[in-house]
C-alpha cells in the first residue's frame, strides 16, 4: 500500500504546555512504560550500587565534553513514538538499497541494511505520523492492545509513494526490552544495523526514551538512554548487544551511568521537568546506547503531535540539564565485557575529539 509524501509529512499544530503544573507523584494512574516490570530498563538502582574501578578514567572522558553535562535531543536526532491499533493501515516497508558511496562509508559488500524477523510482515503507520526530520529519520509506533512495537532508522518515502527504511525491528511491549547478540548473524567488525536494530548498541530504539506524558506526570520510572562521544572501540556490556564505539579505552556501550543520588538538585537552575529527568538519572540511571557528537539524552519527538510540545517543559542543549557537570556522574560496575563490535574506525577513524575543558 502506498502513502503520499504530503500525508506522511503532515505538520500538526502544537499547543502550549505549562511546565509549572508538574508535581512529582500527582498522577493517580502512572503513565504506561515500555517493557515488563521485570525488565532491566524498569529496575531502579540499588541504594548503594558498586562503582566501577575505572570510574575516574571514564568520568575524565566525559569531562572532556565542552558542554560539561548531558543535554537532551528534543527537536531532532531523536525518536517519535506514534500509537496504532487494529484499525491503523499497515504498510510493507522495503529495505533500502545501498549506493556505492554508502557501501564505501559502511565498509561493506552488503547491498542493503537489515530488517529483523517479522518486520517485513507490515507496519501500522498512523496518518499524521512522520519520522525524525534529520538524516537518521528514526520512527517508532506502538500498539498497546496488541502489545507490539516497531522501530526503524532511515524511514523514507519513495517517489512512487511506497516506504523503505534502513533498519526495522518488531518486538513485544511487555517483554524484556533486550536483544541478544546471538539473535543476529552479525560479524565482528560490521554494524548491527545490517541485521535490524536501529540503535548501534543493539537495543530497542524506544528503550530509555523520555516520554512527554511521564514527565508531565512528575515521575520517570525507568532508565534513560544516552549517547556520548567516547564509547569504547569493540567493547560492550549487557544490556547492549553490540557497539559502534570508536574510542580505544573508552566507556563500553551498555554501561550504566548514575547521577550522584545525594546531589542537591536545587543547586542548579532547572525547570520542574528537568528535575524529573535528573531524579530518574539518580534513581534508575542512564544506559549508553550510541555514539554521538556530544553527551545527550533522548526525549520523544513530538513534531507529529497536535497537543504536545516540549516548549517551556524541557530545554535541549546549553541551558538545561547540562548545567549539571560530568563530575556529578559515575559509572557503575560493569558486567563482563564482550570484545567485539563495529570496527570501521580501525580503518577510517571518525572520532572528533573536543578540546579539554
């Protein structure tokens, strides 16, 4: 089934939101969260978690980031999440064929990226849905009645109105929210994107996403996804299933960072919703899921919503959560490290190392 480009790129008006109304614990029914209550994503950290022996080294890397702390991607380079049901039209999403230039960039002889099992059976896409407007063009949709999720990287509309995407996965909304390396025929040295996952760490794209409804309810009850400039080269830990890290002796993807739980948040000029995010970073922690050109968290993309806006609620970079410097974070003791992963940077380094602060 085809869909017009104008329909996909429909721009809905947004309504203003008053952040001052946020109060922790004022919601009688907490917003739904992705994955089962037993999922690692939904487990709070121990009261006294073990700190990794290499914490000082890892934090010294984070402190090299010019912004100092973690901003939030809100308006680009993030993931919109749309809701579907049994009446939502389904579309078959074809695999994107790589150009010679793309094959050179990804150092591969493969002709396409990958879709995971079941994804090619069809994806429900609501009428006003549209992907991230940046090059990554992430997109996710959930069906709460069927308890299924679908996510993509590089969703686009072809000239004939049909869809294609780089990657695609479907998975249970009430499952663990974890992919395993053994789930994919990935070869050491290549990207996990050739096998379906949209996150370079091989985790669901919606895992750890900051959702508007939970922020407005005053409490985030899950771990947060983050990306940094310094993930380790070919080293990752659970719950990651892979890595695109380019940094020798960097921080493995899958590592959990925690904002100091004893930190007095009133020291910082934070909006009420930013304190909600900071409290989640203290209680649940943050999982490194990707390489990025800076330290960042991810708020759901709201550009397809007619009633929700981040304006006045959260700030992205330079004036919000990143007022809290990297010295206030710590890396928790790592699980066993797997020494495999995307090795493209061994042949063609792509790290842009910022000047130390």
